[in-house]
């Protein structure tokens, strides 16, 4: 092209000489001007494109480009003025239609004119830096028609009025709307933004401000959210139908701000229908709606999350602090699980499993579970209950689910060592009384604990299982070696490793003489096979089966504890005994004795003893008789001890103390470990490190840590720095 | 060949060349003539008169249209053919005495 242009120079010089007519330019322009008129009047059919093109071509070629261009501007302007007037005179409804029709006309005419004057577009305009014909036409249309004093405001108002009518539910001509908006966008983004979008947004803000005010006064939270969501969708749909896609984010921002952001707190806290009510009533749909709407505004989810957290903490606190609940630990834990399930479901169904919500929920649970110091005990009791009886008839997978849930609660506990303590106790009881219903479930739970807290946590629990197994083998060996067992009662001994089991030093009770023989035999057998061991009887943990004959000759087999057995055996030789006498004869600690007498004499249907006076409580000088009139439809009668399902207050204190005692060496070990690697460290850092190390088991108290440090200094593991008294040194 | 698909080009001396529209539209000017909205005379009648172009030149132009149609597009599409295209047999022959006038017409027709 450029090479051609260079040659045009030669041609031009050549042509120039040919043209002599000074009126040439004037005449040619007249022809073109006439053509433009005709085009605007829809009369172009008679015109010859070639002729017009040739005229324009020649004008440009002969240096009349300037004249051609300015002539075009004047002619087009005058035409647009006419159009503008006819649009202005259009009344009411047809205003937009007229505008649209004229716009289409103008576009068509503009294209024709551009085609005719293409040569000017191609050569003259770039070299003289003028606006190309098409753009010129649009600019003129904008300045003359759209920005004419009467039309500009009217157009804006008409458009906004139509939007308002649509918002109020009327059907409007969306196609026309789209064309007009498209026209504004064709005229340049700034025209669209200045003449329409800006006003549109501010009017919308007003509209939604008023509407939301009205809604919030009349609707409950759920309805409001429904309405807000519908409005939002309407606006998005509106944008997709006839606005610039770039407006979507702006108008949704307006709706979000007016409908949600400014009423957020009112909505969440709305009485009888706010977030709290939705949570209580499990309104998944409403909650989901709230989530998706509030997510759109910056602090929305934080507000929802905070309210939910506060509410969960509150409910949880009420639950764990409720003295009613404390009576039934199984129910207590079940309620915790239900609560967790409920919120898990809400987060899953309504909050799209949002991680931040899950974290908030977890921290709330952690917070309130640890409010009650007995939570570890109760959780262990719950497991105990499930493993004793609750899991009958349910499939293995269900067992796993229940255990998994319990583990989840366990994870929230800060005092995991307390749980361990209780769990050990409960497990020991289950194993010794043979009440475990499923070995698999027991083992699976231990595996879970192991993955959660490490080998150290469960090694003793596993030791308990091993003891059970070896005891079984030992008993077989024992009976195989005893050729003549004779009449003596059969004995089953569980040999328990000290340390693995929660044994308490209990005073030896006096076993009935019938038993002593076989016990001695076993002791001899056991010590004969295992050198250097010591056996001591834990009579407080055993059970016994007794055959008893009652007054009318009916026989029953009584399943009782070792203590109860000792008491009942006394009645073989006596008719009446006082509590005091029994205590002296058996040597059972008074507290345990009372408990076992209570279960023998005061439980209806199992009262193999009679008591005078008849009362619930046992006093020291109460008298007991063998109850000849005892009857039962069962051959086997199981007499449970009145087991304190949950620990009594003093016992609880005792356990606490033992836990505290157990913690001491752990804290000391941690301190020594840390100091060994650091050599010197200041007080605050030690406390922080120890807390961190022990976090998985319990939260050590700083005061206790300080005491341990002092004790270690006394024992010369550590010393204080001579200059800086806050600094400790490790003494190797 | 249907009438709608062709266009009649008329030279200054009145000679008529009937060519495919597709070929004629190689010229941007003719393209605009035949596609511009509204109905100009050329579009209605399917003929274009060029009072400033002689028969010899117009004939050469028509030849060029077809040459362009055949080779220009293949250059765009497939660069492997470029060597063949630039070879002797595909070169578009222009007699030196026609050069000047042909250049002027090319400028006018925007080809």
C-alpha cells in the first residue's frame, strides 16, 4: 500500500493539471450533499455508488478533503437536529420507540455515508488526524440528539421509570430497553456510565434502602432473606437481559449493601426468627440462604459465625453446667453428641461445609466441654455404657461410628490424662467382670486412642488385655496340675501386672475358710512356676457364684461380688449379725461394706438378707437376717453392687489428687528434657515449652510448673543463674 | 451461473465484463458498493460503470481478480505453497506500458 501511495504523488501532479474548472469542488460537493440528503430521506435507491465514490475520491485527490470533511459535519449536524426535534416531540410511550427507530436509521445512513466516503477515511483522515466518519457520526449523534437539553434528562427518567415499573412487577418492553442501552454503550462506555448507570445505581440504592426498611419492619428474618434473594436474582437477570455485563457487580453491590449489609445485625438478632431461632429449629434452607447472601458482604460471615459460636457456647455451657444432666453421664454425653451432630448437619447442609465454621464449632465445643471438670469421666462412662450393653444388636459399622464420635469429643478434652485414668478404671471393671460384649470394639477404640495420643497413652491399656489372656492360660495350667480338686470351690484368678491396672492398695479382707485352701494352692502353683514374684489378693475387684438354698427348698445361684460372698458365707454359721459384727468378721472397709449390704438387703427382688429396722440406709448397729422367704422366678440371681455409676464427691477429689500426683513426674520429665537440650532458659520460656509439650495430654498449671522447677533445683538438676535470677541452668 | 452470483463491470468505452461477485469483491470498493445498506443503483442492477477505466485496464483487473482468488488465499492458508506461488508460472504478468494506469485503478478500487 505504501509503495502505491508514493506513486500516487506522481499521479496527483499529473491529474492536477487536468482539472481546470475552479467551480469543480463546489459542484462535486453539491452532488455529494444532495446524496447525503437523499440517504437520510431513504431515497438512496436511485443513486450510483460508483459516481458518488468517484466524486469523493476526486475531491480528496484534488486537495479538497478539508472541504469535504467540514461539509459532511455541517450536513450531518443539520440532519441530526431535525431528528432530535422529531424525537423531542414524540409523546409519552412512543418516545423511546421513536428514538430507537431514528437511531437505527441513523446507523444505516452512517454506514452508507462511510462507504461512499471510504477513500477519505482511508487517506485524508489519518494524515490530517481527524475523527473517522463512523465515529464522527456517533459523536454527533451523542452531542446533538442524546445530549440535547430536552432529551438527556427525559431519556434518563424514562429508562429509570421503566426499571422501576419492572421492579414493581409490570412487564416492560425489554427488547426496546436493550436496544436503547446498547445505543448508549455504542456511544462509548463513558456515555453509558454518565447518562445511565450512575443514576441507575443511585436510584436503585434509594429504592432498596426504602424497601429493605419496609421489609425489615414487616417480615421475619426468613421471609426477608427470601425477598432479598429474589431481588438480587432479579437484578442479575435484568443485567443479563438488557444492561452492560459490567454493571452486574455494581448493581449487586448496591443491593447487597442496602438489603444485607445495613440490616445485617438486625436480621441476625431478629427476635423469634433470627439466626438463633433458625439454628434451634434446624431451618437448613433459611440458613443456607443466609449463608449465601451474607457471604456477599465483607463482614457478613463473621457476624453469622460469631453469633453461632456464642449461641453454641451458651447452649453447651447450659448443658454441661446443668446439675440435672450431671446425674446421668450417659445421657449427658449423648446430648453432647446430639448437639455436635445437629451443628455438623447444619454446617454441612447450609454452610457448604465452610472450614471457618467448622473451626468455630470445634473451638466452641472445646471451650464448653472443658468448663465441666467431669467431662472426661463422663465420656469414659459413656464408652463404658456402650461397651457393656449399648452396642448389642447394632452392626459393626455402627459401633465404629459411635466410637468415632466419642473420639471426636475426646479430642476436645484438655485433660486427656484424666480421661485415661477413668478409662483405665472402667476398662478394668469391664474386663474383670467379663462384661465386655465385644473384644473387637474394645480393641478398635484402643487403636483409635493410640493414633490420637501415641503409644505411651495406651501401652498400659494393652497390657491389661495381655494380662487377661495370660491369666486364662495360667488357670488352665493350674487345674491341669491339680489332679484332685475335690469339693473345694473352683477358683478363677486374674493375675494383674501392677502398674498396668488401676489397683488401689486395699486392706486384705478375711476370706471364708472354705476358700483359703484353694487360694493357697494357687499361690503355691503360681510362685512355683514364676520365680521372684509377689501375689496379693485384690478382693475388692472379684466376683463369686454362690449356690444357696432358701426356706421352701428352692435353690438359686447367686452372682455376687467377693465382698458380698464373704458376707453371705458368714450366714452359714449364724442367723443374725449386726453390721458391726460383720465388719469385724470380714475386715471389709466400712464404706464398701455398707454398699454391699445395701445391695443385699435393700434392693427389691434381690433381698437375700433381711434388715431391721427396714430403711434404705445402713447404720452401724442395724441387724441382718438371712431372708428365708426370698423368691425369684430366675434360677440365677445377679446381685449388683450399688455401684456408684459416677463417682461420689470425695472419690472424685481423690481421683483428682491422684491425677495431680501423676502429672508431677510428667512435668518434671518435660522440664528436664527441655533443659537438657537448651542448657539455659528463662522462666517464661520454660513454662511455654512445657505447656506445648504436654498439651496433647493436659494443660499444666504454671504454678505447678514453677513448683516442679523449684523441686528440681532442690534436687540439683537445675540451678539459678547467679546474675539473672530468672535464668535457669541445666546441671549435667 | 446464476445472475445473483455475478456482476457486470462496464468500461469507459462500454465493454461489459461479467465476473463472479466473489472475484469482484477482491476490490474493497466494489465490495462496499455491493454490500452497503440501502439500495444503491449498482446493487439493484448488478452492474457497475467505470467511466474512468479503459477496457484494456479493466480486462487486466478482472484477470487479477481471479488470479488473486486462486493464489492469494493459498498463501495465507499454507506457507508450504509459498515457494510455488512465487515461482514463474504463478507470477501475475503485467506489461510495462500498462503499469501506470493499472496503479491508478488499483488505488481507486482499493485492491
